[in-house]
C-alpha cells in the first residue's frame, strides 16, 4: 500500500506543484510566442521553465498565505 505524505507537507506541496505547472504552461506559451516552433524550441522552453520556476516557487511560498487571507475576506468558509 502506498503511503501519503503527512498533512504538514501541504504548505510546501501545493505551491511546489502549482508553481511547476503554471511556470511550465506560461513559459511554453511565451517561448512559442517569441520563437515559434523553431529548431531548439524544446531546449529553450526548458531553460525558460527552469529560470521562471526558480523565481516563482519562493515567491509562491510567500504570496500564497497572503492570497488565502485576502480571499477569506471575500469568500465564505465551507460548511460541513
């Protein structure tokens, strides 16, 4: 049986996965927009992805709790 990470890792796992996915998509779009699907596209995209992720992940760690607090002002908490 596969074990899950403890709940305390949620604060790192969410911004990690979110920043990986978002920077991949955004850097891919930006690379296609600037270079087109030219030779070397994939290498340029991966380089852009790495650089953007190295910036995005630490920022996400700082910004996500702030965003959650701001959203909590405008959105009702779930009722169980």
